[in-house]
């Protein structure tokens, strides 16, 4: 369980409402992302000093003809729609001024001026904007035809870089005569260009935390030699002006201001020298201004904030140039760069782009770009360091060379041959223009082009790091449902923050994930590559070389799903898979008015949803909902309601991308819950005939996927109903019956009362990130209803949802709204009926995953008190809460004996299978560095033996199962062995904040027998199995040496004398591996995920593992559960039977197992979006009856 490492309180005031603060919190693994290197290669050739606007040449002069009608518009320092007067050496806006702004822009702007204004707002001195040109311009302005002849000349004189306007001729200009006056204009405030808008959103004059690591590069003067092979070429290529990650924002602005347009345009030489810089190789041309091997903090892969190297930083070059290459003469066939040979024709098989320039221009840029993009430039660092190239053709269109360079320098290599030979690799929209190429003819187009280029680079880098973070999945019949979120997403110039996604993929009979390749809603497994087409098998993985999550797609030639027979088709990004359905996309494609959203307006304040208290969340109910929303007026409430429904407003936080409003908020910790036919099967377990009738009534009901999101809602999506084909020989294995509704449609959404006041944060333009409905949702069947047409024999299906870190206390109208548990009747999926909402002042955050059990004739939910802060502390002794599910009332709260603690997830157990919960188990945890944590029991039985359950919760007993002095945040599991021993299994560890990551205290996996529920166990009564290796039925050893056991049988006899076992998880480099999610137990195997944090920002927070041990010993089984020799597996010692497997980067989810006729496979998801499938051999058949327990 991982919490936020970030808390910022942002004050927001509403008229008539008390001051409140925005409780900003976000997952720490998001803030740990390494930002990309972005080197701006800015053209400083002489042509950049030319006039930006050349019109008709008349008499050898640049001439502007103004006809009748609206005047033209020109991008520049002056406001086109304002008039100016010249006073005190400065142009100032004046209603009576005689100089129109558009004319001054036309007359005074050079290309460099335009570039500076686009990037940084312009060149300025104090509060003046300064224009700059080269040489001498002469411009004439004509009004009408030839009358009112007005001419003025613009020159550079006396070595100054300022423009001068001088009157020429006797006919006076429009305004007063000017002579020898510097062209400057008072700077607008705030003074911001694209770099500020993208990388300094909070306008504090400093780089934002998520800003790219910018640097600046310019051309050298190109006068170092006269021909290839001769001369020193000391000044060819280019040089670094601002080292990556080194300049402050002010430094970079100053460097851009002070670039003079004076050189040639050696594009290929320049890019080759850039590759030497990234590769830290001795400069080829000698004047690049960097020293390899001695860079230290100026190494492009060094992070000043973290004071360490970050080899996972993705590197990009943004080339801004106004022309084709000149004096681009010397590209050797090879340099000291790795694998560098044949550079002049590295991109073979392509026609050379035509070069119009005659000044020693060459078409080598695309060759050099392809080399730099497809080779590892830093073999001395981990992973792969290459450089992508994006190009912007400034003040022109149609540069064949820049298009080819962008194509070679930024393609997505789908077929793995390191060549852009498929159009889909470099042209995703099919318009024939490379995705990494941009062009512009004027300043406005240039703003758009550079913005789109930089945002495209950020999006590309984001896709290779923390984007597409998987929240969880749930298995349905024939489908797997996956939720994920993106902290930021870019499309063109649109930026979307904190978006959520909910989709379905196929899962076949052998446990293979498949996309819906044909997009026909039918699971088809066979694909022979010819006439028979099917759905590709999908294997997701994280590629550390590129820091990206990818999906390999395979066709299945015989349709049987055997891994050995699959044929690789290609490799695509996670978002490129063909979904069976996608709920986020459905919401984006449909209008806000089509949604069914309801909210709880608790008029009497009792937490029970009474008559008339369930309100449609529409503008029509704004007056009723206004007090709960904290809105200052009905109009303000209407706007907020419409915004939450999915209507964007110009002055509120935008959520539109690609012309559509993305309505689904981020889904982080709320694993999607699948609602199909009733699943508890009390008819089979207990012989309950009433439940059997209930089951038959709803066996074929509509299936839902329900998920909580940080947009304030619980969402229910139409998952349809999977219908299997009874013909096993058919390639059509099954389809989804959507039962008259659209696939993936949001059928309904619900906003709890206690989240209504928090909705105010969502539209804020300074929105950080706020948790709302963020806990995993529990679905169960209970008998709490009157017997009616909906609730056969009183049975029904309910949903219980906590908010996790959502619901930060907020006071409104004399009432405090806080984190709560919500219960909804979803027996009829199309007509949900919210029942109640529960919290108490001392409950804290509703982080504890509740459990449900029947005792006597009542049904109860049990949950524990959570932390009161985002760092996981509570400052009090937590209580366990018993909630009557029928009434929604608190039946009892019981205080534990642990100071400054919180309670983790809960399970209930019916040990003797009599339909009554005998005991509820849950653990506790405290703050970092505190040796506190025990597993508690809440026992319902009077004699502490099953069968003596007491209906009155006031008679239940809270006691300790075992005090392990380690934090227990995740829920336990339970099982009964063949000797009638009752076992409880759990892991220890916490990971709330960055401080937790540094905790080197060894954590445990534990299995403890609990045959008497009235006495406590100690760790000393358990066998430490950390160093016991099992290598077969006749080979059991201790720490690599012979133990006291001859074989497996004698080892089991020895183990029977202990009250259980524990395994110490390893500590590596002072960092402790820990168990953070609930394990599973099935077929004699205990499967538990674990996580080893890392202080390396390139490790996505750390490394995940899956443990697979025998449930009675905590060791390997004599027939290994994990296959020997599988990549990533390891045992106690080298060559021992494996007990765990390395899952790669990121904190893994809890494991889930898929059982088929061909075997078992365990699935684990990582935050990167990868779904890891691990072959598993269970000690016993999962249906053999060896394990008997019931966890309601």
C-alpha cells in the first residue's frame, strides 16, 4: 500500500463560505519521474537577422502596399490593433498615436525577433523590448495607389544592434518625423513566451518540477576549413550555449536573448557534434565548448536536484531553423562514437532529399539523425541512451531534408529493424508528413508549431515513463478489465491532466490476454496469417532499454493458445491495443447531458438514504445541491454541476483533448470490480435453497464493471455478458451480449454526500491533485432485504466503497464532511439503490478494506480506523468499527491497544462452515521507524471455538493473534490444512512516504496456526525458514548445508512442532523488501507479491517480486511451484528450487490466478502497465478439496 509523498494546501475562498484548503496529494511514484532532456538547437545563421516580412520588391526596396479595407496583421512586439506615439525614446501605446502597431511590426521585425518573442517573449533590456537585424533594410510604405507617399529606412549604424527608423523624403510619414531613434517598446507584463507557458506554469520565474531538462545549442561560424580533408574545421558544427539541466530559467532566457545571427547553417555537422555531446566523446570540430569525461554536473545525464546520474532520461533535440544547410561540408564516415561508420549514407535505400542551396550544403542531416536515434551513445551507462530529433522549419514550408530528418530521428520502430520503413512508424495520422516535423510561415504559426513540437516531445517522454499507470484489473467471463491513469497526456497543443481509463481485453481458455484485433466483439483465437483471422495474443512487458511499456502481439496459427506455437507480429504501445470496450472513450464520445449521475443530499443528516434524498446531479437541482457543494450562488452551483458532468468552460481547468472533453477522472487505487452472476454460492457451500433461487434469478443479469475515480464518483460501466460458443471446434469462442446498451457505456455514476463539498477543487485552474473515491470496491451477496420481486428471499448484491485518502475533512454550514464508507444495492445493475454512508469523527481516512460476515441473523461490515494524515500517521489508538449492513448504523467500535496506529485490511472467516463468521482478522501499522504492528482477532464465539457465535457485537472479543512488531497494511488470508490446522497468512511492510523507502528493517512473510482463538502467538514459536532450501523430495537443506532432515517427510514432521513459520524478506543496500498487498492461497501454494524500493529514480520506485511457497512450510515445495530456470527466478541459494521471481520495475499488484485444463498461470500487474504472466504448478489440484475455508 503506497500513499502520497506530496501535500500542498492551496487556499480557495468562496463568497459566503468559510475558508477551506485544497488537500493536494498525489502518488509518490508519479513525482519521481525523470524528466526528458530537451536540447533546443537554435538557428543563429545570418539569415535569421533578415527582415521577417518581405513583400513586393519595388525599385530594389521592400515595399508594402496598403489597399482599402482592414489592414494586414504582422506578428511582432507591437499590438496590431493599437496605435503608438514616440516619446522619451520609446514607442508607447496611445489612442491618438499616429503609428499603427501592425505597420511597426512589418517595418521592424527580424526573424530573430520573431523567434525570441515566440520562445521567451522577446529580447528586453530593463522593461524595454528591443528589435534586432543585420545589415541595412530599406522599406517603403504606400497607402492607396501612389498618393500619400511615405517612406522610411531602417538601418543598423555605428555597430549598434538596435534598429533605427529615419525619415526619407519630404512627404511626412503618418506621424511625426523620427530620426536616429532606437526602436523599442514598453514590455507587456507578464513577460512570457512558450518556454514560460510550458515550463513555468505557476509563474514563479523558476522551472516547474515536471519541466523538461532544457539546454541550448547554436551553430559555429563554419570558417574552419576550405574543403573536405583539409583545414582544421575548428569552428564547424555547433557548440553548447546552455548545458542541459544546468541553467535557471533566467539563464536560458538571457542566453536566447544574446544570440546574434551571424553564422552559416551546418545542419548535419551541428547534429553530429550534438551526438558527441550526449555521448561525452571528444568534440569532432574542436569548438563545441564541452569537455568529455570532466563534465560532472554538466553531463547531460546528471541530475542536479538528485545529485546523481539519471541514465533513464530520454533525450530529444528540437531543431529550429529557417533554411537548408550551408557550409555543411565535413561528415566523416566514422568518429569515436559507438558503432559509428558510414555516416554519409547511413539512411540507405532512400533518395537523397534535394538541396537548393549552393553554399556547400549537403543532405546528410537525416543520415546523422538516424544514427543518433538507433544507437546507444553511452555504453558506459545502464540502459540505452539515444537522441531523438524533432525539426521545425521556420518562415517557410516544405523542407524535404527537415522532413526526412524528422522521419529518421523520431519514428516508432514497430518491426524492430531500426529503420523507418513503415509509414505507420513515422506518420501515425496518415497525412504523409512525419510526426516529428513542423513548419511555420509567420509568428503565430511558429508559436503553434514549437508548442506542438515541445508538447509532443513531453508526451513521447511521458509515454516512456510514468504514463499509463495500471490501477488494477478484474477477471470476468472471457474478459479482463483494466483501469489505468495518465498524470499528463498531450495531443497537439492540448494538455490533459489526471485522466482515467477503463477498458476490457479478452482472456482465452489458456489464460492468454488477447486484444479485439478485428474489433468485432467476438473472441476468435485462430489466425493462420491468411484467410482465417483472429485476435492477437498480447504479452505486455516493460522495456528498461527504452523505459517504455510495450505489448508484443502474436498470432495463434492453430488457435490453441500454446505459447510455443505463437508467431510474433509486432510490438506496439500499451494504448495502441484494440480494446474489447473502453469506458473512458465512451464518455468522451458522448455528451455530458447523456449521463445518469446521482448524488446523496442527506437532508436529515442521518447518513441513511431516505425518500427524496437521492437527487439527479443536474443543473435543474442546483438550488437543492448548492448547500452541499459550498457554492456561493445557484448560478455557481449550476456551473459546477455542469463542469463535473463534463462541460468545459473557458475560465475553468480544461479537460478537452482532440476536440472532446475527457470526463473520466484518474483511477489510481480503486481496482475495478466485476459484477456478474451472484458469486458467493451459499447454495453450494451451505445448501441454502433461498440463495439458489436468488442465483437462478440473476444468473444472466447484466454484467457491470464498477470503479471509483478521483473525479468524485463511483462509475458503473456496461460490461455486457460473455456468451460462450458451445461448439469447441469453432474459431468463434464467444461474444459479448451488451443487452441493448452500448459497449462500455457508463450506465450510472454516484457521488457520495461527503464528497460533494470537495467537487469545488476540480474546476480550479491551479488544481494539483485531490483524492476522491480511491479505495478498491467490495462486491458481495447478503441477505438483508425484505423478500420482494428484486430481492428473492431477501438476498441481494451490494457494493461497499471506501474513499481511501479521499474525503479530507471539510467544514460547511456547521457540518463536517469526511472520509466515509458507502453502501449501494446493485442487485438490479440497471437500477442501483444507495443505502447509507457511514463515518465517525475518529475514523480517519477510510483506508481499511472492509470485510463482511453474518452473525446470528444480522450481517455486518467490519473496517478499521485509518490514518489522519497523508503520510500514514494517526496520532491515536485506532478503533475497529462494526457496521450493521441492514440499518447502516454503527453496531460497535472497539479501541485497540496500539498508540499512533492505523488498521489495515480485514478478512472474515467461517471456520466450521456453518454460515456464521467466527472471527475477523486485521493488522495494525504505525509511522515509519516504529516497531509496531500486530495481527488482531475480533472473535464472535463465546468459548473461542467455532459454533458458539454470539449475535450481539457487544459480546465479541478483541485480542491479539501475534505481535510481530512490523507494520501490517495489507489483509491476511486463511486456510485449513489436511490435519485440521487453521492457518492465517500475511506479509509486513509499509510504503506511505519517501521516508518509508529508506527503512532497512527486515520484513516478513508469515504463516501462523490459530487453532485456539484465545491465546497469542509469538515470533519465537514460529520456524524461521529464510535459509531452508528444498530441492526435491529427498533434498532439504539449511543454509546450503545438511539439515536435521533426511527428506521432505522428516522436514514436515519437524515443522509440525512449530506454531507456524516466517520468512525474512531480504535487505539489499540498506533497503528492505516488503509485502504490501494481500496474498492468495490456492492448491497448497501461497502466492505473495513483494516490493524492494529503490532510491534510483530510473527504477520506477523499485523492483517487484512474486513469492510462491508451500503453505505449510513457507519454503519451496519438493515439486517447485515456479519452474526451475525461468528467467528471473531465484531460490535460497544458487541452483536451489525457486521461491520467487523478479517481476521487473515498479510496485506489483496482488497476484491473481487463472486455472485452465492446461495448467495455472499467475497474473501480476505493475505500475508501468505491464501484465506479467507467470507459469505456476500448484502442489494440489485447486479443486481437490485439500483446503477448506470460507472468507465472506
